[in-house]
C-alpha cells in the first residue's frame, strides 16, 4: 500500500493542474495575463531533492509523456523538458544546500526555464505568436507569481511526505 502513495500523489497533482485552471482561474482568464500552474514541476523538483534522482527522472518521463498526450498538440516537448530540467536541477542541488528556501527558489528557476523552453520550442515550430517581451510580461511573470504561491503553500507538506516515503522505503 505504501508503494502506491507516491504514484497517487503524482496522479493527483497531474489532475489538479487542469482542475485548478478550471475552478480557480476562470475569472482571471478574462485578463490579458496568462497564468499557468506547474504543480508537476514543483513535485518533480521536490522529489529530486528529498527523494532520489532516479525516481524523479522516472516520474518526469512518465508525467512528461502523459502531459504531452493529454494537454498539448505537439508530442515530445514536455517529454523532453521535464526529465532534462529535473536532471539539471538535481545536479545543481548536489552543490547547493538543500534547505527548503533554496529548493523553493531553484524550483521557481526551473519553472522559468521550463516556460522559456516551451515558448522557444513553440516559436521554432511556428505555434507561438507573441514576442519575447510580451511573453515575459503576459505569461512568464504571472506564471512565476502563481507558482511561487503554490510553492509557499505546498513546499513543507510535500517535503515531509517525500521524506516520510523515503524513510519507509529504506526500512523495507
């Protein structure tokens, strides 16, 4: 039963992104700003630091292909971006302290890298139609603000749950 907790958390977070947009961001969709929740990325970053890199990369691959199939028109962008950013993030965190503040800041940086990567890929294939300045002001900054709030709210419970699962896994 304990082995199902992490996949259930991942599945809940995957579903909660679209539910969050539909329930909470409905009124904000009228504004010119674009708010994109990246709860999956927050989960992957905390899993990479407080869990194991291997587990985080496996979840990054699985969630990346699921995200591509369910939410995007172009297959492979998130399948590529989630594991690469997770790997780079976990490599940086080996050098940095892994206290919750540093992990939270690095998580927001990884979300910014993800957003810029996705925007650049969409520019290359001709799907994106906004300029870099418009992207930064209309999408990147509101997305970072939304995800910063999510990191503040969920970082401590997520950290504790992943650490608890890791300790239970060591005992098994």
